């Protein structure tokens, strides 16, 4: 009938409007749009990535679900990683309780590259910020520090870049503890309560004032080496997003799966196969 949508014989899940010629369907406006893989594969991918503590590499995912091509598994997982960054998500450090603050530091990710000579490295600077919270005091134990929400991003050691990262990741007015690197000197002018600590290679001082962010970096590197073995610098931000997503939901693992599906259907931009392999796709980050 005139005005009613119609289906394609070879695309039964797609409806096309007879008037405006627009297509719609269950996957339209989601990261699953234009995918040929069945929904069961997508749901299994979302469940395995969100619920398993070490996550899953594309090779493991391909083997476990019997996907014929590695590139297909790689593309599905990267689309889901794009859905792990909620648009306009909150900045950390807001509504902090007594003695709660944010630790900020940077680290190098990567190492020696095979076939390029001794000592040659492909290291990338990763900036990190983590809320420091305290457990409740009980009759058997004193209060202990632990990590709240975290933000991670590929950056460099330039002061302007680090300040942009903090502005995008941390709520203004928060108390921020950093090392003595001069790149953080402008934080008070940006509305933060900055407490720099001069570490000078003293591990005891670093463990006292930047313990939680260093623990986050240690866990991040162990996960990258243990689960993925090697990560391309151009895709490193996607893996940082995955680590952040699971770290921030580690106390509610069942909610992680529901949250991932919710964001994946909110119309977030997802990479295409060509965009991933050409390097034109820019993975979302917190600024």
C-alpha cells in the first residue's frame, strides 16, 4: 500500500519508507549498523568483553565464536570499544568527600620493537587520572585507600596537552596531586587545587602520594601484555577506553554488560573497517 514501508528480499531486517526512502531497523543508529553478523554474535561479544576481567583479544574472540575472518572479529570488538565511551560523560573528582582527591600522572606504554635494532622503542605517553577514595572504618581494620573512577588518554608530556587532558577528565575545583613536573604548574589558574609532590626518584614518596595511579598503570600494562601481547599505537586509545570501562564498573560487573548495550544503541559513532585499517578513525577520548 502507498505510504507503508517495505522490506527487501535479501535484507529482511530492514524497512524502507516509500515516501522519504529512509531505512530503519533494529540495528539502525547503533554500532551494529550495516553488520552482516547475526545479533547473537554481537551479544556474545558484548557479554564476553564486558563481563570477563581480562577482556578478550580479537584472536580469542574469533576462535571462541567460530568467526571465519580475524578482521571481522577485530572490527566488532573495536565497534564495541567505541561504545564504551558514553557521550558527555561526567568528569571525575566531583562531590569528593573529606580527604578525597585525584591523583594525576603519566607513564610510557610500549617497548622494544623487533627487527629495528637494539634499544629501539615505540613508546607512547599515556596520561591518567584516578579518584582516591577511602573504605569505611570498621572494628577490625582502619580506613584504606582505593581507586574510584579513572580516566586514561594517549597524550604527551607537553604542559598544554596535560592540562587539556585534566580539564576534560577532572571536575574544576577538585584537589589534584601530581609529581613536580612543571607541565602541571598552570592547574591553579584553571580552577584546581593543585598539590605537587617533588618525588625525585624516591619510590617511598611516590608510593605514599601517587600510589593509586601507579597501581592503575601497573594493571594496565599487565593487561595489555597478558591479553593482547602487543597493541598498535594508533589503536592504543581504544584499549585504554576498554580498560577504563571495566575498571570503573569492577564493583558491578553485571551492570557492565547492560551499560555497554545501552551506550551501543545510543547512536554513538563507530569505526568502519576502512577507517580502522587506514588510520583515519580517531578513537574517542575524554577531551
